[in-house]
C-alpha cells in the first residue's frame, strides 16, 4: 500500500498538532534529529531493521505527550525497542530534547547523530497511529501503552475516544498472545468508558485482582509531568492492565 493511498483514506483527526512557537533548539531537533528516528507510513516493520540485532521486547506508546514515560521506559530497558506515536509537534520536540539533552538554542552542533546518544532505542511516528496500523504485522508488539488520552468527556464527542471497538481490534491484532495493553486515565468519564468498552471486547483479560491493582502505579511505572499536575489538582489516576487472550 502506498503512502498516497493511506493519506487519501486518512481518518478525521481531532486534537492539536501544533501549540506555541517551537524554540530554536527544538526546531533544530525536529529538522535534524527526527528524520533519523522517524517511522514512515511505508516502513517495513521488522524489529531488526528498526532497532538492530539483539532487541528483545518491542513496545508501542500511543500519544506519548511530552515523552517522559517513553524516554524513561527506554532508558530503563535498553534491551527493548520502543515505537512512540505523537501528533503534537511540541511533544515530539520535547522527547528529542530528552534524548539529546539539548535544551537551549545557543551552541547547537553542526551535526547530530541520534543513535550515538545513550538512549537510542526509540523510534517516532509523528502522525495519527491509525495511519500506521495497516503497516504493522500481526503479533508484532509485546506491550502497548495508552496513557492519559484525551477523554472527550461530552457525550456528543464520545465517538472520538481512542478506546473503541475498531481501535481495540487493531491493538489486539498487533499484540503478541499474552501481550500487555496498559491504559491510564485520571478522568472519571474515561474510567467508566474504559471499563465498559473493555468488558464488551472479548479479546482482553483485565489483570486486576483487587482495587489496589488498578488504583496504584504499576511497579515499572514512570511518572509523567501530566500525572503530577493531575495529582496536584486532586485527580487520582487509575491504571488498567489488560492481557491479550
């Protein structure tokens, strides 16, 4: 399938792609570092081609925000490969800043080699993940993360929520048997929506055995800036872990 056909059939996207003006350093990273890590719509999904030999688990994070969780997981698990998806340009730039350590616009290098940094096991798709699904083979990923997605709390916007039967079919397809699908949210409407929608989808088993299993952070959790803000504002996140049946 060619990229032109994928673009023509692109689903309607709701949400921001750009925010405030990107500063000089982050624009430098978007121009010079992102192309080295970028996954395209025509990418041949082979974990050795993506990450090199010796990679173990391959993980997907959908909507990685400012990249703190994705970067933290990749730094803690250099043996694994991570594909991060984010349409918001400022978030992609922030992730590249975490990887490179470049924060200021002065004294920028003439060249940048993305794979020479200590954390070099991240690849980025900077568009709607639904455009990428067709390129991903069955049972490719070991884990998938959906952390603090837009809850679209109004009833008239409920169809925009990522957790829906169509997307769940794709997540189920691209996960290996027994693979983990983790959803985190701090919004009460989305909590109820996840529980209801996942219960109706027979392809996943909820791993929680008691309330503490989903009301507290998983043992391998990486705290994000958004989560810290939610806690300060009195919103308690929950963490749903599902296993592919």
